[in-house]
C-alpha cells in the first residue's frame, strides 16, 4: 500500500488518482452529510456579493453552492492544484451552464495569482489540512480578500464529546480506509485521510492559525457532533 506524505507532489497525485470516484465516495462515506457541511459553510457568506474565491475547489461543489445560494449577484473563481479535479469541476459547470458565472483554473494556494483586495470573501473546504504551509495559505487568502470580507475554513475535525467520541475513531481509522480504498482502488489515499485529520483534529488549531494570519473575530462551529467544523474570520482594515 502506498503511503502518502505531506508533500505537494504526493498530495497532487493522491487527488488526481481519486478524482473519478471522489464525489461518489464523499457522499457514501459521509452518508451525504458532506452536502450539508458545504451548505452550512457557504451559508456564512450571507450578504457577500461580487467575486468569491473558492480555494481547493476540487470538483466544484462549493463553487456551485455559492451560486445556488446567491440571488444572481455573485461570481466564483475556483482554483485547485489537481488538474483531474478541475476537469471534473469543469464538467459540472458546463452541464449546469454556469461557465459565465464560475471560472476555474489551476493554482497553488501558497502563491495566489491575484491582486490584493480582489475578492469579497474566500472559502476553502476540506483542503487546508492537505497543505504544508497552512498559515501562508491563510495569509494569502487574507491578502486577496477585501477589508471586512470573510475567510471561511471548512474542515474535518474529531468529535470530543459523547458516544461519537468513542465510535467515530473506529469508523474513521478502520472502515473508511477499507471502503474508500476498495472503491477508488487506492487504499493509501484513504488511509491518508485519517492521518491528516488526526494531525489537525481540533477547530482550535485552525482558529489559532487564522488569528496568526491576521484575521479577527474568529469563531468556529461544530457540524454533525464535531465530525466537521466551520471556522470564520474577518479581515480588518489594512
């Protein structure tokens, strides 16, 4: 079984490999809760108009949700460093005839190819834990966000209370890698997921990173007993 380590080339290879089964496995392994989690995170953009950056857009589900929740006054720039993921996102955008509203491209979060204060808000869903320079990426997101705009992070976390605290690790470490690996034909990729979450399994860790990157009014909210969390911060005046 191939073991993935936190290097850009290995993580890119991971997502290129699992891209064809990515959406199906997300729905299956989360019992479709991933749809709700993205909806909740995008809901934090209420009142935000204009261009919004969706970093680590993957197959475009967040970008589509951003437009779905809008009243026609938003556009999305979605970037990802996996070409296979961008191809999947592009197929969805074309199928829904949203190519005039959602733009997609390859890009690296540690050096965003945008000017300062470009976007009304930035969001990253289930991508920050895969990036080695997390604080640098957050600082880049802050840089390209306009004053008073939001930076939103949606990530997997670990339940800290109740029965779920005992049961979830069993599912997460044993069942998920087996099912994900069997369907995607890459057991190593789905063995990597528990490893990556265990390293950054608490919302407080992301909150601290967001504060160090220059965000203020940072808050977090657990979703589905803490399996995921949405963290939100605001950019102050430069």
